């Protein structure tokens, strides 16, 4: 499966998930396990990046990464198996613990979960999984966000 990610150009092809260990996110606790947030399409990857921008701050130079993950390595998670408040505005300990437990279990290389911002899906990737070497960067190109999105 091809998945997409928008990230700062200064990190070029870094898909280690290191940055995620510095701050918490919807699906992980800071300082626990690295995670790589990706999306099922480019538009969602852009939307997911934009929702985290602070108002009136022009984003840095960005790259659009296209990654390939072997289809059998992605487990689809049913809505019913997610914490009840997974899609509520903000970050919640129980949702972060759920994701962190998945990361630490090494149960799968990646999981497909619904996006909060769109009817599409995000794919969470575990850089510590033994099969992470099968994740390949297929394309990396500069991307500029339209100022109207900011």
C-alpha cells in the first residue's frame, strides 16, 4: 500500500519516528515509543499537517513523502475496537495509552485507523517493529501549502 506523509524538509527522508518521542500525539505518549503517522492519500496527509499548525504561522519548507508498506503488514482496526473518545477534540490519556500499548506490543507493523478530520484513513507505522525494514520511501518531493489553508 502506498501511504503519504508531510514533514519538514530539514528532516528529509527521516522516517525513524524520533520526533514523536519528544511530544505526545493523539495515538502515543511522549518518550515511550516512536510512531510514524501516515495517511491513505495525499489530501488527507496535507489536512492532517494543517490541523496542527498554529494560526498565522507560515510553515517551514515541507516534503511530501510517499512510502510503500507491504499490504499484509497493515491491520485494519474496526471502530468498535477503538477507545470511545478516539475522535474527540484534543488528546486523551486512554487513547494515547491504547496506541502506545499497540506500539510496545509489536503486534503489527502498521494499523489502519479512521481519521478524525476526514472519512479517510490514517496508517500508523511502528518503526520498532522487526519488519520496519520493508517500509520503503518511493518518492520525496517539495510541497507548498496554499496560503489560504493557513
